[in-house]
C-alpha cells in the first residue's frame, strides 16, 4: 500500500512539473525574464554580505544608508546557494517555482487523502481527491504563480510548501509532541519567508484548546504550548537579528524604505490602511470581466489588478456548503469547520488592508494563502461526493487559469 502512495506522489510530481514547465516556457523551453532578486541575494550571502550590490533593477527593493536590500524573506535565496556553488552561476528562479509548485500539488493530494481518512473513513473519495487536486494544480492562482519567475511569485510558492506540510500534520486526529513541534517549526519559518502566513499558528492554538476542552488532556496543555513556542522563538530571534543587521531595527524588515516606484502614486494612504478594505473586498469577491467597446469593436476586459476568486475558481463556492454542517460544537467535524473559517478570516486581514492585492495578476494570487482551507471546506461541504456541477466548475476553473496569461 505504501509503495503505491509513493509511486502516485512521484507520478503527480513529474506530471505537474512537466505541465508547469511547458506553460512557463510557452512550449519553447526558454524562460521569460522577470525581476529576480533571490539569485543576487544568494550570491551576496556567499560573499558574506546581506545587501545586493549594484542591482540591475531597484523596483521593490529597500534603500537604506546607500545599500539596496530585498524586504522578502531570505529562504528562497538560501535554497539557491548550493546550486550556485555547484554550477558557478545563477540558476533561473523558474526552476524554484516549478519545483515547489509541483511539490505543493503532491502535498495537497496527501492532505485530501487525510481528510478522507479522518472525516469520511467509511467512504472511498478517490474521485473527489482527483478532482480537487486537479483544481488546486490547474484551476486556482497556483498555476499562474508557479509558472512565473518574478521575486514576488517565487517567494509565494516557496513559502506555501511548509504551510501545506504543517496543515497535513495538524489534520491528524491525535497529535504527538513531535507533531506539534514540527508543525510549529514549519509555520514559524514564515518569519523568514512571508510574514502573513504566521497566522496559520491559529490552527495550532485551536488544536491545543480542543485538547483542553474536549479531549480532557489538561495536563499536556502547558507542555504543548512550550513545545510550539520554542521553534517560534528561535525563528523570531533569527528574523530580528537579520533585520537588525540590515536596518538597525529588530522588527523592521525594510518595508519602510521600500522603493514603490510608480505603484503607490495613486494610493496615498500608505502600504496598509483600512481605507483599502472595500476596494480590496470588491476585487477579491465581486470583480468580474467587463464588456467594453474600442473603435466600434466589442471585447472583454480583464482587470489586471484582480478578479473574483469565485469567478476564476468557482469550485471554491462549494466551501459554503460546509456551513450546513454547523450543528453541534462537540462534533469534531463541526469544530474543524469553525477553525477553518476563522483562520481564513484571519488570513484575509492583511490582504484587504494592503494597498492592492496585486498590481498585475490573473485572479487574486494572495488567495493562495488560504486556498487549502477553502479546498478542505469544499471537501467537507460535498461530503466526499462529486456531482455534475462540480465537474462543470472544475472545467471552467482549469480553462480560465491555464489560459490566464492570454487574458492579460
């Protein structure tokens, strides 16, 4: 049985890798150039420095005391170091995106198997597993982000991998101290990648609280909290020292010195503000293509700043079916539905407060932050079953997202 799982993981990985590679190169086997700061940063690390000397581009870099720094976490650059040392040159960042993008799909398949086993143990949900793994791989913004090499996209794809693994661990019915430690370590690594994903720590808190109130494990609560806090504090210390060595501030990651270029000239309220909430909510949930007339010719216009996640990935709509299961708080399934929706709302907070959820994208790429939660809610809402409407929404999602680059 185990070897079949391994073979399936390998098959999924190489299938998705091939598809993403072909999409990234448009079938030409040559990558398009995009803004890459992780290769220069990796070279700087090798040379014992933290800034990027003489960058070719400075858009979105942070200028501090005459030196340029990226404000993104350093993990993608660290991953490139061994390849630069072996090959003696830069490595196209596309490979990083495609590799971790393929790995993400494998992990999602494992998550779906665990949901099947934990929530619907008496049902064979292989078909739904296949539908939802295809949906995640090709019907969400994951396919768009994973086939891009820009620093923004690479950071997002790489940071998603440890979150997915942690999510897979936390779905277990019974968690050992080792499980808590590993999940906390993976989520805490967000401090060195994408800060907003640290909000997944809420799921760990929910599990500890659940053990306290429902599983009568009161004696272990303090021990579990301590086990979870250790990796968080370690990563927080590294995060602080890294910031202090660059900007002289333990908490400042360089956003205050961010070179916005032209992007912020039309948004005068700073990087984050409550004044962006209504506009961002409209983009995330309501924005759809519009019909326009140019020179007497009618055409469809796609907003490059974002489109509703329910338009570009309508399978997400099935997540709302999970709300029908909210009956008794003592039922494990019901508690998980509550955990998932609260965590989704927490992850939405920084997205709706930022000046824009994306200045050039198809759909909403930040929706990847909570995509696995919506997929889990969809699974629960469908009760492990498939239907014709699901297949219709899957086809629409895949067509729109795979062809997304031709709409922009």
